[in-house]
C-alpha cells in the first residue's frame, strides 16, 4: 500500500507492507522507479500513477531520508525528500527522460 504526503517543505513517500518482518530498501526503490513506464515526460503536471517515481528522481531535491518501523506484522518504510518534489507545472525541468546509449538498449 502506497501513500504520498505533501508537506510544506518536503515530499514523503510511504509504503506499508503486511506479514513481513523486514524489507529491503533496494526492492522498494525498484518498485517506485518502475513507475517510469507510466510517466509521460512530455507533460508538465503530476501523474497519480508515477508520483513516487517523480518525487524520487526530482532534480531539485538534494536530500533523501529513509525510515523503517514495524508494528506487529506490518512494516512501514518512509522516504522523505528535501526540498520537496512534484511541484505544480515544474515537471519538464525536474523529471528528465532517461537517455540510454546503444549498449544499454
């Protein structure tokens, strides 16, 4: 289950997992990064299907914090970005398309 919280100065992505005692940050980052397949780089606005991805790669965000907490059989992972991403009509300048060289294709 994903949550996205908009605070005044930061963006926060939250992921809640059931029935796991631990999780791997790299797996979660991959899940969020895989939202790239739904992102339209020609648009200059938020896409609800890719808001974790766009917050995570936002060009002007300089700091990222990660927290993990457990409660019973639930695991909560929080990623916080400063300054916040997903700014209104700022997507074209902050969420750039990936450029691959021929060897990566």
